């Protein structure tokens, strides 16, 4: 469980199903950012049957709205935002081939079911470790929805981006099993 | 004697405090994180805590925001009644300070101008939420917070019946933290406001987040309640980043106020480990 795995994007289904809950992972390659507003637009396009601005097959989405990059930095502070808000938009994206999501926080049962069905993985990055995480982001460019500012879809080139498999493609969930191991009181 | 304070000075102070708050975590938070690293039993929890501590070092060294959610700005201003503000409008000065800090300091602009219709970003992180109180003296004390919404969204309030008592308050706090799970970025600083009216309880909860970690409430009953709540929260096992562990709360701070014979308002305002605030007196 403590062994660190290095993975390279794009993330194939074979790679995805090999990742197990609790695996520490260092991601390198291209990932895409999207949060609330971008998800809303992607969902509208899918509903209208129109093409998406990025190809999702085997891609990894990072739920983040980065802070502006200070001079000399490729990216400003860029930690994960709460994934839960993206839940209602997510299952159709997984159906389109989305293979990995990086965020923090709980996911809905519908998202977990879609992950199991299509072989997708949910990674958690440490919420609030935004300055540290930004060190692993080497280059950032806007690929869609520039008008959304920080909420635009960015292409990020990352090296050894640190995260942990929190829900694997089998539906094993560290947000359930982890706290259970340390809980010493009855839940309300 | 009336003492003059220039609006420009208020603007500069707000700007300076916001930059400080976003780049440099308080020594109290850092000390508690260090103690938590020793106490945490989960290997994953330890590694998350170490990341958080490393993150604070990087933010301070590189003058980069410790968290990309640089928050909505909340100010608590205690205005001495013998002070007079000259050379400009107080609210404009505060918002100008916010604007300059967020644009010049490479901080994220996270405020939308209408909560319901359009949700267009204001572009400069204004306006701030300003709480103003009049106090004796001729000085102005300004306390700023950069309040992230991962944790704000998991905060809750309830108008309990007086019969609910200590048990009712405790259950509500525990239930709130349990429901929040990993979402508000544990380990948390938990603010609890009890009493007053609906709005007063929310204000007290927010004010309690400004208190130094490790400083209990001055009242022995409330100090005991804080200790009990912290232990109970940590028994939930949520742990750092919600991945399981002993450390879920860095602190639980409670503030109270007289209330109505018919009521027991309680508000739980959750803050993440990036508990950003700074204060100055002019």
C-alpha cells in the first residue's frame, strides 16, 4: 500500500484497473483542468450532442482553479477543489472515456458506479497543499473557455504530481475504509 | 480628543494583512501541525501532514499562496469611538486594499457579483464581508480572514430548543463534522457560536476562528466543552485529508452570547488547516 507507483498519461484502461485503493501515485504527462463552470458547459454540449473541446478518451481531469502564476513560476498555487460539486456532470464524461479524476472529497454512488463500469480511477491530491503541488506543474496553457478565467479548461504538463488512489476502478473507497480503521466512537 | 486615521492607511493595512495571511500560516497552526505529526498513527495521515507542513514552508519562501482558494475576505473591524476616518470612504478603502492585494499578490479572484443570477466574477475579489463594531479608544483594530469555501460550504447552523442542552450542541457539532468528511480539508479548525440570534451565532462562530490555537475559552465550562468536542471529533477517525487517522481537528473554539429564553442557536463554522488570518492595530 505504501509503494509509490509512477504513471504516465494518457491513462489506459489497463493501467487504471491495475491501480488499487491506497496506492501512492506520481503522475507525469498531460492532464486537463475543469471545475464547476467548465463542467456545466461540457454537460450542455453532451446534451446537445455536440463535440467537446477536448478529447476525453483515457484522459485525466484535475478539479482545480489555479491562482495566477507569479513571475518565474509555471503555475500559481493549484490544489484540488471539492469533487462533490462535479458529481452531477461526471457519469456522462466517464462514458465518453474519461479515465482519471484528481480532486478531493466524497463522490456520489452514481459516479462510483460509472467508474466501475468503465474502469476509471479517482485520485485525491492533498487539499490545501497548493504551493507544493504547483511545483510539479511545469507548463500550463488554456485550451477552452478562456472567458472563464481560473475556471477555463487548461492543459497542464505535470511531472511527478503527487496523489493517492482514493476510489479505485473496483469501487474500493479509502474515504470509507480509512476512517473506519481509526474510528473509536459510534457514528450518529 | 479625536484622533485622525487616514483612509489610505486603512487600505495599506488591509492589503499588507491579506498578503501576509495568504503566504504565511500562523505560528500557532504550524506548532499544532507539528504536534499532530507526532501524534498521528496513520502512515497516510502522517504523509499528508508532512505535505501540509512542507507546503507552508514553500508558500512562505516563494511568496506564493498556500492554497489556490485564496478565499472571500472577511474583516472584523473594531473602531475606537474617538477615531475619525479622513481622506476617503472607509468601505472603499477596505475594498481597494483587497483589490490591490489580490491583483498584485497573484491571489485568485473567487468572488461573483450575484450569487444566483449570472454569477459573474467581480475580477478583483471584492467586495469583502465587513463586520464593524464600535469600541472605546482612538484606534482601529483590523482582523482579516481569507476564508476558503471548501470548508465554508460544510458549515451549518441550527436553532436548537433550550431543552437540547449540551448534548444537543455536541451532537450537532459531531454530526456536522462527520457529514463534512474529507470535503473541508481536514485537519480542521472548528468554530462554534452558541447563543444570541441566528446571525449572532454565525458571527460568533466566525470570530472564534480568529482565536489562537491552544488558547481555551476563558470560561471553565466552555473550555471543558471545547476539549470534549475536540476529543469527540478526533474519535471520528476522519484523519488528515479524510483518509483515516487520529487527527481530524487541530482545534475547536467556542464563543457564546446571551440568548432568548426560548432559544439555543448554534452555528458550526468549519475552517481548513490553511486557517488564514492576520491582525493589526492602527
